[in-house]
C-alpha cells in the first residue's frame, strides 16, 4: 500500500493544479449556461440578441442562444425560423455536419415550407465547403487532386433546388455552383486517369477519361480527357479509336490539339 508520504511531491502538485483547472472549467461552463438561460427568459429579446450575435459574427454565442430558445420553447411560433437561423449559423461557424443535419430536419418536418429552397441551398454549401480540409483551404492546395468526398451530395442538393424551385432567388447561384462542381469532378477524373496512364494501367485510364467526357461534358478539362483517351488507346494498340479521339479533339478544340 502506498501512503501519502511516499508519493512524489511534484506529482501531488501537478495533480492539485489539474484538479483546480478542471474545477475552473466546470464553473465557467456552468456560468456560461446560466448566463444563456437568463438571456432566454424573454423569447423575443433572446431571439433578437441571437440574431445580433450572428450579425456580428459571434456565431458561437448566437448558436448557444438559439439552441437554448429551442430547448425552452420547442413549440413557439419562432421554432421554424430558429431552425433556419441555426443552420446558417452552423454553416458560417464551420459546423457543416450540424448544418446539414438541421437542414434535413427542417426539410423533413416542413416539406411545403416557403424556405425549403434556402435549406437546400445552405445544405449544398455545407457539403461543398466541408469537402476541402482546413489545412488545404488554409494553404490553398489544389483540391481537384483529392477524392470528391461530398461534392456529389452538394451537386444533388443544388440540382434538387434548381429543378424544384427554378424561380428561387438562390437558383442562379446554384446553377453556377453546379458548373463549378462539374469542373471539379471532371478535373479529378483526369487526375486519376493520368495516374493510371503513367503506371501502364491503360484500360483503367481510358475508362476514367471516358467518365470525365460522358458525365461532365462541357467541362474545360474535356480536351485533357481526350488527350489521355487517345494516348491510352495508342498504348493498347487501338489506333482507330485513338485517331477518333484526336479527331474529336481537333474538331471541338482546335487550339488544344
């Protein structure tokens, strides 16, 4: 059995400091919760304060107040609007999964609501911006070389928005973003096709180049897809198909051939 006198004094001091730190964190958390609960005593004032916090880019405080309002007044007249406010605040604060989950809940519970288009729009943005990692955005790395993790889900949300709500104020921007996603996906397919080509996997290279051409027709990287396709066919001895690919390249992209 180890008695107190046998314990290392340095260890005891560190343990005390750790305990004090944990107690301080707990007290601060409780104080923060009490402050938020006090602020939501009046739902109108709390809502306005949360909006003001978001407007001032203090998204964390805005989220805390909106969540507290939801918890205290789950059936208020403002409940739907608070959901919309929350999904935006989550998105702006980089909490993309929370934003997507909130958007899905809102759409599921209010399928005929006038702001479903907005929920779809923010959901798509959350998928798209969540696809690029923090370090990649920070160092401005080329994300077209990464597997498009959630870009296809962003595209699906944007497409649903454009098709279901063509007159929405968000439709024009959604269409532009769909074009950007098409460019992203086509460029990624080319990166993969080139990778296979350089390693002698010519069938795989040709297949990925064809996906880029067929699925993302009109992308600015289509000429590169045709060049990869032609070279892959050459390597496989399919000279006629290689000539066809180069002919299409020359006709449609004369400056690229």
